[in-house]
C-alpha cells in the first residue's frame, strides 16, 4: 500500500505527521469520493513529487474516472485562482477588486461531479495555497449547500497534513544531497 510507504518515509522527528497522515486518511468520515478527491487535489497542490507518486495510485483506485479528472481540475484551477484572488486581496488598492478577472474557470460551474465535492476539493487546495478570499468563497458555498463545519474542517486537516508531509519529505531530500 502506497500510504504505508509514504508513512515509512517520514522521519522520526516528524512522527506526529506520520500518525496524522494515517488518521486523516484512514479514519476519515468523509465519503470515499470526497476523501480521495481531497487527497489527490492536495497531493497535487503540495508540489511534492514523492507525495503525489505515493498517493495518486490509491486515489485513482478509489475514484471514478470523472472524479479523478475533477480532482485534478480543482487543483489546476485553484492554482490559478489562488494566486489571482490572493494578490487582489493583498494589494492595497481596492479598485483591483472592481476589475473583471477575465480568466476562464468554467470547470467550477460544470466540474463533472457533485458541486459539493468539487467545492470541498477547491477549499482544501485553497488552504494549501493560502488564499483567504477563495477559502471564504468555497466555505460559504459549502455551508449554503448544507455541509457542516466538521466536514469543512476535515478537508482542511487533510490539506494541512499532506502539505506538511510534502514539505518535510522534500526538505529531507534536499538535505540528503548535501
């Protein structure tokens, strides 16, 4: 199992990450599609080749073809949107918020899966990418759709652990080269 291989690669000083990785994936109460779509989108967003290589096969095995594609699409479109909207938010000139974005993001409207699932994946990627405006937007859509705070938090926990594992493993790989 790739998850076990990934956990075994985590150094002893990051034992909490190893335990948390097993917990957020192995003990998640999310439905399988929401769980593995979140895992895949976050593995992509983590920018860690090792994390993506280890988690992608299991995600693919647990997702329909449509959900697999939609999770990758969530990671892709949020990579763009998180930079764009975070920048507009951080600029001191509020007039940028009045300008038309002019960026294609049709997949958000027609993701090929349940809208709630896509929004959850987009929220998780936005957590990794640190875009407060996108986090607020996706959280509001989810809450209006009846998704509880515990589910939103579950996606953020998955994002935070996968990101931390990716950062740790990439740092260790660089340090091993020295």
